[in-house]
C-alpha cells in the first residue's frame, strides 16, 4: 500500500511539473522495456527533471538503471570556446627593436687625420669624415645607447702631458658630435699613451719616430647599448 501511495504522489508531482515546464529537454531517454522502473510521459520517453535527472518509481532498483539516466544523469553540454581576446589599443607596444649592429657604430679616428701633432683642435678633414661617415651611423643605426669617446697619444712626452692631451682630444670629438645633433649621453675618457698599437725602434730619428707612432695617436668612438 505504501508503494502505491508513494508512486501516486511521485507521479502526480512529475505530471504537474511536466505540464508547467513542458520539460525543456534537448535529449530524450527511452526505457529499455515496456515495464520499467521509471516514469514515462505520454510520448514514451522517461520523464526528466529540469536538471536532466530521470524520475524513478518507488520500486526502482540498481539493476533497473538505464543509460542516460543513471550513467550520465545530465544531458551533454557543448564545450564553450572562449573568443579570442581583442588587442587592447591602450596597452603600449612592448616589442623591442632589434639591437643595432654595434660593430658598425665603432669608429677609430687616426690622430694625424684628426689633429695636428701635439694639438687637440679638430682639423677640417676630421670634421668632414665625421659628417660623412659617423653622424649618420650614430643617428640611424646605433640607437640611444651611451657613446664612449676615448683619446690616445703616443709615448712621446711625459705621462702627465699625454694623459691631459688625450682627454682634450676626446672632448673635442664629443663636443663636435653634440654640435651635429647627437643627443646620446657621451662619456669622455683620456687613456694617454696606454694600449699602443705600433712597434717602433728606438734608433729612429725624432721625425721618423713621430711618423712611426702615428697609429697610437687616435680617438676611438664606441657605442655601449642600453
């Protein structure tokens, strides 16, 4: 008697729910036999709740399970695919520009072309070379790194004198670069007679020694990337 009452109440609730919601299901589950332990609507499929659960009768047992009800109780849900994120125009472009070829930014000015012997004033020839070969590179190829200008002398004269002269020559080149619109930070270094590149005999006359030591008298311009 209890089973009959429970079944009647369950059936009444299920049929009332079906009438109000029309069972908005996208997938029907059919009973496997005529006599089964599930409630069926007038069309034949098993009655399901709004959440996709199948209504069982009061005498339902585990062996009465039907695929689609007690295996997968909820109907399949399509996998949502999130749309591609639109590019935010307010975010600054952080892509880095490829580093310039640092080797192209390094230039050596030979002193005999740049300064008269024992002087720190740029010659006309030196200014022309800087205008034609160096300014364009520093502006278009070398970015905004630090420019290091280092002056060198030969071994003629005292160490103190050569140190002062080498820095004056480097400062002359740096000043000219600034006058031509180079806005990079420029560090000036006086290396004196350090790092000689020539090898000259001590038996040479003074004039011959000056000519032989010419490669040592130079100004080197280098770019140090940020």
